[in-house]
C-alpha cells in the first residue's frame, strides 16, 4: 500500500461526528445485479405493453455502451501487445514462458471443445425446436481459412484500425514489439510513449467500465423486448447446453487444473479473479475487460512483466467459451436442423478449428466469425448462423466470462509450474470491489481507503 493510502487509513477509522451519516457505497457487483433486474423488467414492460419508444431507448443505451468499448479496442490491443512483448526482456526464460503459455491455451481449448461436443451429443439441442432451414439466413461476416491465413497481413497500416481487424492489429503490434527489442536502447523513447498511451487508454476505458450497470439495463432490456420469452424458449436446450458447458469448464475443469497442476487453492483464484469475470459477463468483450483481467492476474501473484504479456495475448487468442464450447454445440445444433449427419472425422475437425482458429474471434463481442469458420470447414450451411443470431447476446455473456476466466487461469498455472508465482499474494487475494482497478496503483490505494473501511493489511490486494 502506498504512503498516501497508509496515512489515509487512520482518518477513515475516525468516527464521522458532526458531518452527518455517511451514505454507504453500493458495490459494483450489486450495481450489475440491479442493472440485470431492471433490464429484465423494462424489457418485459416494453414488449408486453408494446412501448416502442422504450424498446428504442434500451437499444440505444446498450449499443452506445458496446460502441464505447469497441472505440478503445484497436489502440488498446496495439499498445498492449507492443508493450507486453517488450516487457518480456525483463523476464528470465521469456521464450520458455511464451511457449508454455501457448501450450496451455491449446490444452484447455481441447478440453473445452471436448466438453461441448459431449454435451451436444447427449442432449441433441437441435431436436424438437420447431426451427427449420428456412428460418436461417446468411451472416454478414464470414470466416474462412483463406481469409484467416491471408488476412493476418494488412494491406496498409490504417485499414486494420478503421475496420477493427484485431488479428491484423495484433500482427503489426507483434512486429513493432520485436523490432523494438532488437533496437534496444534506441527504441526506449517509443516504448516510454507507448506505455504512457496504454495507461491513458486504460484510464479512459475504466470510465466506460463504470457505465456497465447502465449498459446492462440496455443490453438485457432490449434482448427481452426484441426477442421475447417465446423465442428464447425455442432455444432452451441449446442455451442450457452453452451455459452448462461453460460452467463445467469454469467451475469444474479450471479448479481441477488449479488444484492438480498449479497446486493452489481454486477458491482463492475465483476470489481474486471475480471482478474480471463479472465484468466480462456484462460487457461481452474480452478486450474491453483486459485491463481488469491483467490487474486481477497480477494480484493473484503472477509477475507483472509476465502478466503484461500473457493477458493481452490471451485476450486476443484464448477463447474457451466463444471458440471451443460454443462452435462445437452450434455445429451439432445446426447439423440437426439441416438434417446433416456428422461423423467422427467432423468432430475431429471441430476440435482442430477450435484450437487453431480461435484467434479469429479476436476478443470482440460475439463469435460469428469463429462459427462461420467452423461451419465452412465442415461444409455445413452458413444460413445456420442466422438461426443463432437472435439468442447470441444471452449466450455471449457466459461465453465471454469463460474466456476471461481462462485468460487469468493460464498465467497462474504457468507461473506456478515455473516457480515464479508469488504464493503469499495469491493466498491473500480477496474479492475486493472492482473500483480498485480503475486507477494507477497509488490511486487505487487512496480510493479503497476513502470509499470503504480499511481491511487488515494482509487482505488488501496489492498490484505489482
């Protein structure tokens, strides 16, 4: 804790005599829950009473929130990847850490896609829905292996930012980061500027994150008002499958890996990572959640230099929800609607696409590109994507929460295996309010002491 925050603690303990009663601060998680409840109520009211202006208002509120998140995506990804690569020079065995990180990304993706396939084969989500092929329509955005492989390299340096092609932005940032490493001290002015810009972007993004409860009202409310419970009922089995699959991975597979591979407490992991997971559920954006994910990863004892590489890398390539569980279930669902029989070879292809092509999702809201990539590889009709678009916002919440949980999990596992995990910090991690993650370290300490009663010193989350 900083000196300023330490000096503020005694003041916070003094009784507020003569200044009137203090209004209790509403925790961020409670604000999110309130937004969910209010959104459902307003959505139900707008649909049942046919209040068109309320539907439009909810749509605009949700759209503006998502647009604000997307506004920061392109520069945030570029500078986060650039800075994270250059930070690897401060880490011993950087190449080994990067390789182990990628390996665990692949292992967890394989486990997730296997769970998705198993659930789909057991429940047959496309049977008895009443949906037919004519209900589907071609998606506007499609993915193919040719586009994926050739689309990594941009035609120019401007278009990837204007068209929000995250994969091309990652490529340019990686090249710039490696070049900066090769230049050494000559590149220091650029690195200093990049670090400052990254911190500026994270500060601005935090202001957007604080609007998440309001954005939740709009996103949930419009989903209910526009789609209605009747439509959601048609996708009940598929929706349940996605949620069950994601929950099994988050609260079954991840704790098992933490306990057996990393040999740390799974409960401590979720206590520390919870602010990022809950924000991911609401925002539906891995990249938008990335600054919070990095902070919680650091407070779980992962060295800052390694976390600053692994988390941005994971936010653009590590998608157990969007790129593993969801496309596996969706492929089975669509195949059953279109009466196409899938064989063992097709399931192997689904697993292959999930592990290799997950970067196609690129941390953005939604997983349409990844799904079309999977369907085109299997030869399934792309019109099937249209069948799932109506229910996508509801599914995307749990998918993104699973993505972000995995993005925090892998650095913990790798750090524990490489014996660089700070176990004292890990064991003292607590589910402190997300408010502590919107500022620099010193500001965070001051905010915590000002806004709430101080916790014992060993329970205060400390970032590296």
